[in-house]
């Protein structure tokens, strides 16, 4: 499959549960990332991913096949005050962000993460915002490399600790 065979769109409410389960499965398998028993509130947040869509300027985007098979998802924040991370990111102005990017293990290496990231960047540009804010962890090396290849730069001013887990900020200006 090539990237033109995938559709990026807003998730439908009836898909929220499946997306949440996909996110829990993906994040709980990351080497070096806290497990559900270590951070139950975080995994509850993932399981209820559709709740983010109740916040203003917030969208749950999905990547699906033409047959509507779910391949991945991400939460886009058009207003950083709803971003919900630790650190200073929620005070950023003229910025959008995205969090909780997850790609099904079956779809890895197909460019799904990049397509979802590009969709978020496009939304921010269409809203005339000047930057995109994201976070990653050492456990997310594949995503980390992808973000850097797409032009994101480390932004230490956005770093924070989630419990014992160091979370690293990135910024892309456009």
C-alpha cells in the first residue's frame, strides 16, 4: 500500500472506543514507557480519547483505508490552552499542537504517522498559526526521528516530567 491509499479524516463517535483501545495497545508496548499499572490515569485518558473532541478547537484525526480499517490516530489542538500536558506548552500563543499519535502495529512503516502529522501541520497553517508544539519520550525513537526529519526542533523550554518519565518538547515554526 502507498500513502495515497489512506484517508485522513475526523474520527466518528462510533470509532472512539476502537481508537482508544488501539492507543492503549500501542503505548503499553513501548519499551521503556510506563505501563498501565504504573500510570493508570494516563491509560484511562487514552481509552477515552474521544473525550478530547469536547474541547474547543480540538479534533481526533484518524488514518483509515478505503475500506475504513483503522490504521492510526492523533489528537489535534488548535488552541494550546486545551493541550493538557505538563510544563509550559499550554501557555504558548499563536500555536497548535498534537498529542497521542499512535499507529497500528500492522501499519508501521507505511507513512501513516507522517500523514497524520502533516494533516495537523496543515490545519495549523490554515488557521494562520505560526508554530506546532509536540512532545515525545525516549521510548518513542521512531516518532522522534520522524519529527526531526520533518523539521521539528528540540525545545527544552517545553520539557517536563510526567511522574518519573522525562517528556521532551519539540517546536516547528512555519
